[in-house]
C-alpha cells in the first residue's frame, strides 16, 4: 500500500503502526549512513571527526537526537511485536491491542529517557557552550547529500546497462515473494531485530543517558565503559580511542570489548537497515523494472560502503598523534581548548 493510499484510507491503528514502522526505520537508516562514515573519521581524518561531533552538539542535531531516540525505541518495540505475532498466529485477534501496547511502552520509555537527555542539554547550556554556526552545520551535510545522490545515479546507470544486456523482463525466481531468498530475508529481519535490541539500547544508554553527546568533548570527564579512563584532552577522538582500546581484562592489550560490540552492531544494523530500505524502495517501484533493479543495487552499494568503511575503522588502530590533530581542529573551528590541547599546540 502506498503512503497516499494509507493516508486516504484512515485505517485503524494497524495501518498507522505500519506507516510509523516504515518512517522510523528509514529515519534510522539515513542517520546510520552519516554516523558510520563520521565515526570512521576518528581513525582516518581525526580533524574532521572533531568537526562532526561539533555538528552533533549543535541545537539542530540536538533536536534530531531526540527524534532519533524516539524512532529507535518505537521501531524496536513495534518490530518485536511484529516478530512475536508472526510466530504466534493464535495471537492475531489481539493485534490492535498489541499495537496500542507498543505506543504505551514507547511513551513510558521515552519519558524518563527524555528527562535524562534534557538534563544533559540543560547542564551543557548553563556553561556558555561553544555552538557551531548553523551554516557550518548545513555545509557539513553537503558532501553526504552529494554522495547519496551519486549513489542513486550510479545505481540507475548500472541498472540501465544490465537492462540493455539482460533485458527488462521481471524474471520469475530468486527475488519473488515466497522464494527461498526472500524467506531467508524475512527470517533475518526478525532474528536480527531481536539481537539488535540489546546492542542498540546499550549503545544509546552509553551515548545519551550515562555520558551524553556533549560530554564527548569535556576535558576531565570519565569515559563510559573504560574502567575509569579520563578524557584528558577533551577531544572526541580521545573518547573513541580510549573506548576502542579498552580490553575486556582491563589490561592495555587483549580483546577490545567495544570494538567487538561495535562490529556486531555495525553488521546487524547495516544489513537489517539496508534490506529494510530495499523492501520500501522496491514496494514503490514495482511497475518499473529499471528503477526496481536500481533500488536493489542502491541498497547493495549502501550496505557494502558502510560495512567496508565502518569495518576498516573498527579494525585499525588510532595512534595518539590523532589527538593532536583533533586539538588543531578544535582550534580551527573556534572551540575553547583544554589545558592539554593548549600545551600540545604550544599556545
Ligand atoms: C532495534 C531493534 C529492531 C527490531 C526489533 C526491528 C524489527 C524489524 C522488523 C520485524 C521489520 C519488518 C520486516 C518485514 O517486514 O519482513 C523491520 C523492518 C525494517 N527495519 Fe527494523 N528493527 C530494528 C532495528 C532497525 C534499525 C536500527 C534500522 C535502521 C538501521 C531498521 C530499519 C528497518 C527498515 C528500513 C525496515 C523496513 C520497513 C518496511 O518495510 O516498511 N530497523 N524491522
Ligand atoms: C546521536 C546518537 C549517537 C551517538 C552520539 C553515537 C556515538 C557513537 C560513538 C562515539 C561511536 C564510536 C565508538 C564507540 O565509542 O563505541 C559510535 C559507533 C557506532 N555507532 Fe553510534 N551513536 C549514536 C547512535 C547510534 C545508533 C542509533 C546506531 C544504530 C542504528 C549506532 C550505531 C553505531 C555503529 C554501528 C558504530 C560503529 C561505527 C564504525 O564501524 O565505525 N549509533 N557511536
């Protein structure tokens, strides 16, 4: 059913939960693209990472952060409802009540979550914070918009070439509903959903509740999940470095617990999110084989790019010179520097 049909239909709650599930899923996929690419900069372009975190701390992105958390929580609870009801057909008569339970559980979770997040915002704004100007925030999004547009054009071009070689008939087989491949994806979406819930909720608890996005650049703050390491330079790069170098045993070498955690998160969420995007895009391109195939290629390109870029970052080491580059970047954007950065830059 298309979005216009849904809105015209004014259906019961089931209809609206379908729309919300779709919209929230798409919102999180879009965020994920920016987020994984940004995070990889902590390794490959430490200066850019520092700017990206300044963007995340701007008022526009703070608003977006509240919307993002609401999207993740609603989508997670509703996804669990879908999966549980699919597995238990005898519950189907309770669908409507379950959809309301999801709305209620989302609100109940969001109230304390938003209070804690809002408290972080209040504390931050009480101390005359550094705010990146709006035009810089918007400018920073331009390369992403160009990259996404290029991926769309690339997917349509490849689809056109494949169409010229193989024809544009909607061949029976692999990609059809009910095929073995589609049954696999149906199960993957449900199984991965169950695994993503603890991973993504844990990640959000660390980044929004315990620590808060603003704390990433506060010198002297203890870094969450690192056995008490302190962010001496007040750079976001040191925050990631400390987390990714923290080992399970507490020693300086050994299994890097947050890298393993993030690898699991990256794999599950990227494949789930881009397969979800494929469901949505192919739903709206059923009549046009060129676009439908382009939609599949686009999702494939997106998933591969994120897995390669995010995976490469997670498997690389960050050396301490990166912190000096982060200090330089902070000076460049006009953020007040910590004593460590001032000394490191000879100021
Ligand atoms: C937090 C735990 C999550 C659970 C329990 C969950 C569960 C689900 C389920 C059951 C579906 C329906 C699949 C189907 O129709 O066959 C789905 C679809 C989808 N999910 Fe998730 N998901 C989760 C997280 C995410 C995340 C993090 C993203 C984004 C990166 C995402 C993006 C999507 C998208 C785009 C769809 C397609 C929506 C549609 O077809 O209308 N999901 N999810
Ligand atoms: C504004 C909200 C968020 C903030 C501030 C944030 C912060 C961070 C930070 C600092 C890292 C670096 C590594 C670490 O410390 O573990 C990271 C990594 C990661 N985050 Fe988030 N996160 C947010 C939301 C999310 C959400 C909603 C998802 C999933 C849909 C997610 C998925 C990931 C993944 C997959 C990585 C690993 C990236 C890589 O491979 O380089 N994050 N996040």
